[in-house]
């Protein structure tokens, strides 16, 4: 079973939040991404215990007929597909006249609307690739502090107290996966997209970001160099200089994919490394060299 890799957009926000002040809107969006991801990790943790014959796909961004849709989790069994919209909501919520509110009266997007849109698009996509498996869809609430008042009995909700029982049922009927199932899973992974029009990319410039090496444990930009070891002044964590440089380069690439990777660029980004020679070595060992002498860059 696969693990949920951190979405690149969330990693980007992780890095960015240490290097600049996020706006209130960005911060809210970042926290939502973080909570959503934690919810998915939690759900997948439970799925790991399932011993049935099934295929699990997570975080699928798909497109059908120019409409993009995001699937948090999909379980493929021989005769059925389970579709899950995972919510990590905390606190008291209620349903009223088809609308979803957080108490006292803050309206949030009704996850049932999200679920039916996703299911409908998924169904059409599956038909287009000749798959007629039945889809059963659920909204899963993973957070134990979550309560939903006024829930109609026939809602496709799974509450924290019902999760184990639900997964037991899925597990029991998950038998005899076929090659058609496996091909379907491979096909969906093949169709997976990277960028969604709903992603809110933060706006930032190289110049405004705090430079320096972030600590690999506490993530603060508080690393100094002691001989050839990077030492974090905040938490005391130690890391060999070359691996800290490589980590910083990857962080830089995620934040600035369009910028050219050069020794001088990485030197400016890392700030605390005084040896350009050390930086050049890390670049040479891990990337391909293009050009010569002062025009060298790495890809
Ligand atoms: Zn630290």
C-alpha cells in the first residue's frame, strides 16, 4: 500500500512560511492544506490494517471534460469502487436546509455537494475507459472531536466512531482482485494531474525571502556552520554540511523552479556556507553540468 506523500503545494507553504510572513488569507489556506493532509494520513493509517484483497489510491487529481476533480481516497475491490472524501473537521457542526454550518453559524462548503460532483465526474471518466464498476461514495470525518447535528439517517457519512466497522465490512468483501482491477488502478495513476485550477499558489519574490539553511528537524532558519557540520541554534540538531546544502537546493528548486541553478545562486540562498567549492561539489555530485566556467549551471 502506498503512503501519502506530502503534496508539493503543502511543502512549498512549509518552506515559505519560515522565510516570509504569509498573509492572513495564505495562512488560512496553508492551515487547511495541512489539516487536510493530516486527515488523509490518519485515514491511510487505518487502511494499512486491512488485509483484504484491494487496491488503494490516494490524492488523485483527475480531469474529465475539462473539469478537474480531486479524490482523497479510492479503494478498488473486485466488484466495487469505494470513493472517500476525507474531512478533518474539528468541533460542532450542523446541517440545515441542505447547508453545512460550523456552530454557531459559519457556513462551510457542504461536503455532500463535493462528493456528488466528484462521483459524477469519476463515473463519466470510468465509462470513458470502459469501466462499469459500481461506485459507493462516502464523506469520512476522521477527527474524534467532530460532531454533526441534525444528520439525516441516510447520509453517506462515516463518523469517527463508525470508521472501524465500515472498514471491516470493506475488508470482508474484498476478495479476488483481477487484472482488470489492476489495469484500472494503473490507468488512473497514469491520468493523474499535478496542478489544479483550484490551487491557490502564493505570491512571493526571491528578494523578499529570508535566506539561510533551514533546520531539518525544527525547520527554523537558524542553522550555523561549525567546521563541516550544520548546527541548529534553536534545537541543537546537527547535519553534515553537504546534506544540508543538498536539502537547501531542493527547497530552492521547489520555490523557484524557473530560476537557474548556479554555484553563486546556491551560495546566496544558503548564506551560511562560506565555501563555494563545497557548494560546487554538491551540485556536481547530484546534478548534470551544463556549460563551462563562469557560465556553468546545473539541471
Ligand atoms: Zn532546529
